[in-house]
């Protein structure tokens, strides 16, 4: 295999489609073929492999993959020695970190970690949970759960440690949260040897730059308008700019062009104010990436 190829792990499962969408916004087309674990990427220098996020840190550490996307939770669970090149805050539901929480049935007498002494806990995050319990001076039976963890209590476990974004699944299964173990976001991780390879490191840095730019642009739009110089102070006072707005001269010396970036959900409130303040020719346009 040519050394001019980056072996990239793409998370299979719940993050698979969200990852493809993020890559598309960053300018990379990722196509999944039925029954294939090797998605096509429209960059011949990147070879993709679908791997579960839970296993990704282990394979990146071993060098089977140069880099991959996985959760901070799975880096901790595997105690993996990898290089974190970026935090990419995206998930299957929202753009917020996911939470690993200790939950019990609503009618359970368990109120705090101390009440777990000698109890049985079901979770996918066995290592992290065991270490967390030890920090609280608690010894419990921590069992690996192969999925559908919410249905384990009370028949199969006294408590669970499970991941949640909104908490809706826990509530639907009559569970309440007792404590939060950790918050996790997606990380772009790399193998130490790959990071020492100048070509691979540059390729990874370029990819990370575009992915972060795509995330930064989400929920943002560009706004440009023409403003008379006499009205400029009033217009600038209204704009909640991501950075200082760009002001450019026009052919008419009494007018300037103002260009800025704002949150998309504020446009409907701001545009009427801008027009009232004297802005004209107001144009809103979409953004695909913001590169700092």
C-alpha cells in the first residue's frame, strides 16, 4: 500500500450518518455501500474503515488505523495512548456533549453513590464505572451490558450507567438520574507514529481544519448590507458580530458595505432593526465553513 494514504476510522452505528453529514459540510463526500465496511471518500489519499467508536481508540493506538473519530468516553474506557488532535462537538441528536449517568428505578432506595455498595450495575462503560466507584469508596458488581441497558433494572441490575443526550429514554423507562460520571464529546484521535510522519500529520491537520470550520459555521449565516456613513454607528451597535464586521468602501464615498457573521436564529430580529437604522440592500447568505 502506498505510504501516501491516510487510514481513517469512521465511527459505525449511531454517529455514522452524523459523521457523513459533517464531512460533507467540510467538503468531503463519504458514501456508504450496503454490507461494506469501507466507505468511499472522494479523496484518494484517505482510506476509510467503519469501526465502532468503542473499539476505535484501541485500533488507533495499535497503528491499525492512523486516525479516527471516537468519543472521549471510549478513550478513557480503553485507557488508550493516542494523540487528540481536535474536539469535534457533534452527536446524533444535538451539538452538546453526551452524559454518562448513574440511573435507578424511580422507586429505588438508592439516593447516592454510597448506596451502591454490593449492588449490581449494568453498563457498557465497565472500566470507567469501576474506577468512579472506587473514587467514592464503593465496591459493586459492574457487569457489561450488550445494549438495551435501560431495561436491566430492577430485574437484572440494581442500577445502570448509561449514556444520554436528552434524558428522554431514561424517563420513558421510569428511571431517574442519581449522579453524572462524565461528559463526552467526539474527538479526532491519531496514532503517535502517524503524527511523527510529516505527510500524514499535514493530511490530518488539513482534515481537522476543515471539520472544525464546518462545525463553527453551523447555526451561523453571513449578513451584508449597504450603509450610509452617517448611519454606521447605529448599525454597528445593533450587530452582535462573531468578529469585528468588515467595512468596505463603495463607489459612492458616502456609503460603505458592511459584512458580518451572526447567529441564524437572530436574523429575523435584527434585520428590521438594521433597516430602521438605515441599512439598505440587506442580503443574508449561508455559510459552509468558518476558518479562524
